[in-house]
């Protein structure tokens, strides 16, 4: 029997084949939910769903889009925000 902490489903079960040919079960944390827009809550494209330790290994440009508010706002909200700021300045 596995440890009691591993019996719940808060960790996902991954079957791995060892070099000796055995099939063992590894327990790892689940993938996080998608990053969401700070304004409307829509899931963001271009932002990977990875745990922080895996995200650290990626380059800066693969963590989020290369544009203003990339990884924070969706393109529609960014366009609305830019329109509001331009109209507000006139």
C-alpha cells in the first residue's frame, strides 16, 4: 500500500517504465489552470500552463507574448484600453 498522503487524488499518477523494465507509478503535482485576463477573465493564449519550476527554465519570450501587457491582458481588452487612452487624451 502506498503512503496515505499519496492515496488522495490531489497528485496525479504517471506510469513510468524503469530501465529494469518494471512499470512504476510516480506521483506529481497537477498542471495549473490557464492564465486569465486581469480585466475580463478570458483564458490567455501564448502563456504556457506549467508549474513555476518548469516555467523558470523557459525563455522570457516563451513565457508570455511580446507586446504591452503581454501575459496580463487579452488582445481585445488591450485594444479597448488603448482606444480609451487615446480618446481620453484628445
